[in-house]
C-alpha cells in the first residue's frame, strides 16, 4: 500500500507537469487521458482504502493501472501540442474531468463485480464449509455486491452529468446537441447499461451473478467508448493523437 501511495504521488506529479509544460489541462489526446485515468483509478482505490482495508483489491487495481500505463507509453504516447480548435473550451475541464473520475470508479466497480462472481461460486461450491484459497481473503459475495452497488450509485449521476455536459459542449462546438456520433452513441449505451443495473437492483431485486454481469457489460461499453471509437471508428471525437 505504501508503494501504491508513492506511485500515485509520482504519477500525479507527472500529469501535473505535463499540463504545466503544455500550458493547458493535460487531456488533449489519448496518452494524456490514459495517464490521468490511471491517476483516477488509484485515487478512487486509495480514497476508499482510507475508510476500510482494501489490500485484497489492490492486485486487481494495480494490474489495471500497469496495463493502462504500459499502453499509454508504448502505443499512445505523443508529444505535447496545442489543442485542436474543438477542444479549446472551458467545457473540456468540466466534461473530461467528470469522465475521468467515472473511469476510475467504473474500473473499481468492475473489479468488485468480477470478484463477487468468483466469490459466490466459491461459496456455493464450499457449501457449509469455509471458502479456502486466495478467495478466503476476499469479502463475502454479498458484501462485494453491496460495495459494487454503492460505487455505481455514486458514479451514475456523475456519468449522467458528463453526458449532458458533452451534449452542451457539442452544441457550442458543432451547432448540435446530439448527432449519434460513435462516441456519443457508446456513451449513451454505457449510461443505459448502468441505468439498467440500478433499476434491476432496486426494483427487480436482482442479485448475484446476473447483476454483476451487467456491471461488467457496462464497463466493457465504457472501454469501447474509451478505446474503440478512437481506433476503429470515424468520429468527431477521435483525438487519440496516434496514427
């Protein structure tokens, strides 16, 4: 945990210095968004860890951060440059900062949802006996589900705000609020999936693997919105900065 705090501090310093060097917020391309998203994942994890012992979750968080940073450095890296005209707006700070926070929270929720699936299966297999192996260190499936629900319940309104802010920004930049651009479409799909999760949990009483799979589907939709649109689709939002 101490090393994770140290890594968070160094990475945060790197992001801040990138912004100082560029003379703008460091979110102008996929490299900058990726390293900031890695900071967000660590920030959410470490923030939560101040209230409870989350060392059992650390491995999955650190792996996600390592993969993100590895991809950012080897594939996505670009030199700092001036923003494209469409990004020169105060809405960049508002819209993208909300999306970055959501990226961290959604990743943590996906980790707890995946662990809840594994833990529930282990509990069913063990029956009345105690769960053994590394899953014995993980909280019960019920506690993991509750943690996942709380994270999504906190993040969903922020993601809603990010989508609405993006629509307002689009009207300022392109003269329309919504155009079913691929990134807009996948942002909406992500919103629908997590809305379905909260609805299923609160009204239909969905529990266990079914609910957790919805969370993983929502996170996958978010990742497609994050990576796929920039590399696989022609979009007004394609600011990856790599060829």
